[in-house]
C-alpha cells in the first residue's frame, strides 16, 4: 500500500476515533446531567455500541497505519515526536480501557433502572465521575498527538 493511501486511512481512523469519542462523550455527559433515566438508558446503549463499532477499529488502525507510515517515510522510530506520540497514545488508551468497562456497567445499570422505573443507583454516579475524569487526560493526550502528527517537530 502506498504512503498516501495509508495516510488517508490513518487520517480517517483518527477522525473516527476522536470524533466518535468526543461526540459520544458529549451526548452521554449532557444526557447524564438531564437526570432522565429513560434518555440515559438509550444514550448509554448507543454510546457503548458506537465505541465498539467505530472507536475500537480506529484504535487498532491508528498504531498500525502510523507505524507503517513511519516505515514508508523513513522517519527514525526514536524521533522525539514519534516517541511522544506513542506515549500519549498509550496514555489515552490507558484511560479509554476503563472508560469502556465503565460505560458497559453504566449502560447495564441504566437499562435496569429504566425497565423497573427506578432512579439510577449511587454506583452509577460514582462511575460517571470516574468516566468524566478519565476523559480529560485521554482527550488532551489525543489533541497533542494530532498536533504532533501534523507538525512532526524535529
């Protein structure tokens, strides 16, 4: 596969990963603030699905296409911007993995509460605080990775 095709796939997967992540986080965050258990049940179900359908494949494509472009372009793997990009990507991943687990648990709690016409349990709101807190370093790290991808500071 030539460089421009790999670059296009890399940009597309980065867009899907960041866009889906930011979009679903936005809707889940604000739907949670509404307190509407029925709406929360619907949104958490779709957020979990979007993460599996769009974010997960993108998370896999990103390092593969990035490393392939590094190889094709002849950049040294130990370049500062590449090492920092990989480290920040790993940080985002370390935040994202528990977020996925939390989303699945939150989805399940919201489904039960909606089905039984009950309020969300206190544990849901504990998970929501952790979910929110993990989003900030993950998104911040990915913003810096975007900057590094575009600028490639030597």
